[in-house]
């Protein structure tokens, strides 16, 4: 997954690959920290299975948002 997002970042910033790679690494690390913090907040309130369920739901939701943005962008290009 990291390499896929890195490739997408390089397409977004073709003139400044150093900034794109830095932003990709930073967002990857921030995502891991946010996931660990969220898991640490949910785990005392629920059991382990519910914590994994929350992680799965967040992952599916984020994939849906990314897919929706991509479809919207390609839909606007084909409408022109």
C-alpha cells in the first residue's frame, strides 16, 4: 500500500519529488499513530473483536472515500 500511495504522490507533484516523498512518509506515519491511538481508546471500552471491527469499518470507509473521489474525478473528465 505504501508504494501505491507513493506512486500517486509522485504523479501529483512531478516537479518536486522530494516534497512528495516526504509528505507520503509523514502521512503514513501519522496514519499509523492515529490508528494506534484510536485502538488504544476503543480497546478499554470494548473487547478485542470490536476493536478490530472498528478498524475494518474505518478502512472500508476510507477506501470508499478514495474510490468516490477517483470516480468523481474521472467522471468529470469524461463529461467534457
